[in-house]
């Protein structure tokens, strides 16, 4: 999924010495000296409230799957009208293989709707943005392992800043102080609403090892796009410990028109079976079969 609303289109011997014995009248065996115990180095401590946010992220990831509603809103951008919002709904799994399904409404950018299904290395896309290259009513099937050079741009739809599952792992970049704002209702769930800064450059050292490379990819993509990796984060954590909602405010660089991008995800259906709705072969057109 394109977390930045088509910005892709348009990852943190102590040395000891023994003193020689003093000489004595009669030689005696030297008394062994006991090396001093090294001073313990304290382990880094995590701010308790930062730890609470990380624990909530882990609890959400442990659910395995979530449904979500997402909105991406432009504020103060020179190229896109203030308040322009792109909205989507879908579901995703955490871990490997990556599995995501999402419907996104890009009509605010005059790009229509897009439906995307990612099933590990298979990417299915449908929508008017495909133009006339794919017959109406058909899906474009992209094998992300394909040697066809036309498959390369589609890798960016699923990697780096476009990996939707990272929206939860981003919380590992939370830094103190964490401010408790209020207790609020999110879709019928009582939550604690927190606000904090996120330093995404710190997240790779805190996330589970299997995600580190993906985080680094995401950070590299942000850096290349001129997007600040230090941003404001908000999280609504339910009393059961799950993350019910997050909101991230990115500062866009001049290359992207400046201003802010406000990305909000609301989660639901934790741990429910994930039905991708993969289309039948007869309803798909393989990228390799399109005319060059």
C-alpha cells in the first residue's frame, strides 16, 4: 500500500594487572592477587511510557492480522490543495509472508480508485489508473520476482515507506517525553491517548530482528524523498493493550511541495482470518503478457 498517497507514483575485558610481590628474606611462592571485579555497566533503560507504547506494538503484532481504515491528509503543501485527503480500507498480516488487501480512493487527486492485493511475491492491482493497458474488469498480476524490467517499479509499492505493516513497527521509534492526553473512545473501545515524538532512525535498533531490514529500507526511502525522519506521533492504546489507532505527522521537504502529511490508521478485527479475495486466473493479465 502507498502510505504516502502516491508519492511513490507522482528501517538501531576489563584489563587486569597483578602487582609483583614484595621481596622477602626467604623466597616464597608469590601470593596470587585477585583481579578487581569489573564495574557493571548498566543496561540501557527504557522510559516506562515508551515501554508501554512498545509493548502495545508487540501485542498488536502478536495478533497476527488486523483490519484497518486509513486516511492521508495534506496540509500546507504547495502542489496539493490544503486538506486533500486520500482514504482507504483493508486488512493486513504481520510477519512473513506479507499479505495485504486494500481499497484506496484517490478521487481527491483525480486518480479514481485502486484495489491492491499483495500475497507474498504476487501483486494484484485493479483500477482506472491502469488505463487501457489492462482490459476493463481485469486485474494486473505482477510477479515481484520477475526478470521483466517493467516489474521493477512495482517493487516500490511493497517496500520501504510503502510497507503498510511498518505503521506499527514505527512506534519503536518513540522517544520521551510521552504525554498522556486523555481517555477516549475509538470505535467503542476505551483507549489512552498519548502524544510523543518519533525518531525513525532509532527504530531499527529496537524492532524485532526480522523487520530491521525493512525499517532501514523505509528510512532510506524517506531520506531520499527529503522527508524528515523525526516526526510527531500519537497512539490510542486500548485497555487490553492493543493499538487501536495511530497518527503520524510527517514534514515534507521542498521537493515534495513542503507542508505536512497527516497519516492516521484505525485498527479493528484483531487476529481475524485474512481473506485476500485473490482473483481467478481468468480475471488476471500477467505483466509479462502486456505488449511492450
